[in-house]
C-alpha cells in the first residue's frame, strides 16, 4: 500500500473513532488506534488545518498536565438526503454533526415514464443551491439490493428492479447511496441518537405503513437480499384485509393508515385520514378504541420481535407517533404481557417526528460512511471518505 493511501486510511480512522465515541485526547486516539503519539499529532494537525477537527475543553487530569480533547467540526462535511414517496420528494441538506441546514419538497410521480429522470433533475436543482457535498443519500419504501449499487424494488412506488443509484450517479456526478427508508432511520439513530450508547437496538416505524430495522453489534442487519425488517408483513389476522404486498392479514394492512381508517369507518366514524381519526379521538371513545386495539396488535407483534432479536432498547418513529397518546393505551400493556420475563423491563422510547426525519435518515447514509469500519457502503463509501479528506474534488 502506498504511503499516501495509508495516511488517508489513518485519517479516516481518526474521524471514524471521534464520530462514534465522541471527543478524545490525542493520547486516547493513539491508544485506541494503536498509533504512535507522533503519528497522531501529525495527522490531527492536518485534519485541524483542513477544518475537520477542533480543539475542545481540557480533559481533567489525576496529577499530570490536562489533555486537550479533539472533536469533529460539524460543518466539515455535508450531504443531501432524499426521501422518495408515492406523491412527493423531501430533500434536506445536513451537516456532518446531523444539523439540518435546509429542506425542500417537490411533487413526484413514481409512475411517470421517466420517473428516475424526474428524480435526478429534482436533486440536481437543489445541488445548484448548496455548497459542494460529500454525496447524496436516498431512501425508499422498499427493498434495496445493496447501498452502493442502488437497485430498488418498491411495490408502493410501482418500482421493480429500478436502477436508481446508477441513474442518479450518472446525472449528479457524486457518490449516491440508496437504502430502505427504515434502515436509513436506523443509520441516523446509530450516528446521532440512542445508537451511540447501544449497539443492539430495534427501530419500529408506524404511519402509512409499518416497518422495522434491526441493529446488531452496531450494524444494520440487511439480510441476504437487503430486505430484512419487513415487519409490516408479519401475518396477524387469518382473515384480515388485503395488503399491498398481495397477502392477507399483514400487520401493515391491519394497523397501517389504511387499516386504521377502514376500522374506524366500519364502526360508523366519518373519517378519511388518520389525522381525522386522531382529532376525533380527543373527544370520542370509539375513535380511541380504534387506536387502542391497533396498539394492542402492534404491541403483541413487537413483543414477538423483541423476544427473537433481544435488543437493548426499542425506538418508535414515524408519522403515526403524532397520535401515540392513543396508541399507547393498547400498546403498553400488550407488549409487556407478551415479553419473556427477563425482557419486560426493556426501554421503549417514542421519539419526536417531523416531515424531514425520513430525509435526514437518507443523508445519514452518506454522513455515516467516514465511521463505517465494515465497508457497508462499498466503493461509494470509499469515494465519500476520499471527498471528506480532500483526496477527490
């Protein structure tokens, strides 16, 4: 390996270490990475000169000279995150430290004859409004073969084997990473949320659909074909409603947005959206029962998943959490009752949500690559890291 390559890799390793564990002294960096103090001093000086590291507070000492801690500069790198839905695109610009700098929303028709061209042009339009970037992350409601390849199967978009990554890279001339939307949220949670202190956790999402991401030993488990985590397609009702996947009685068909509205209307409630149902639940007992029954079904199924994968914590996200006060009445008792005895005290945290959260997850696909010691992002990740340390234009 050439000396320059070795130096680039070591600089990336320093960024990765600080990105995953937080600020450290130069001595701690040398110890963690098995480098000489002189090497760490030389490389961190270069990273500080490049604006990627900064000196922070002095670390308390037990008798010697206090050590200066180093941390990442949040503005050192930026990425675009794109959430693709059946009606629109949400695009955000995000700093390396997770701060959202700007957001855009534009109509989108995935059934258009040139849907990928439309997607590429929408992203290109935003690229013209922002400084140079590390890359673009895209999340979709479906399966993705490989982040770095980016071929997508998304039934809700009507996409089968769509070469999203290839088409975007050709048009944008930037690294592009593609992932299932719930997996992208898990990457963001690993980088900026509960995942910084937990290496084994679940992300469960509720909203239009139902999904899950499994993080084991700090990595998102993708399965053999990139489709792990299709939690919404666990069967929960033998004679249940038809699901978008073609099967009957899937969890998503029962407690997803369409299932909730159908259940409410079957009880005589005049609602057309989940938000209508949520507003009505504030004053109507029947509407609250709809949420509570859905919550109980979700709780039992979530308990089954917890019993199988044994996470440290569960994080609940998604548009549906706006009405969590009504879901909780059924969810809480059901999930605790079905858990194995040693797991009934597991922490289940419901986090706040807004319309940009999905796209922030997509941006995290790019922003996490400097901290990716396993190479999950492949060649695209290598290109992102090269751009971060200035080895590429």
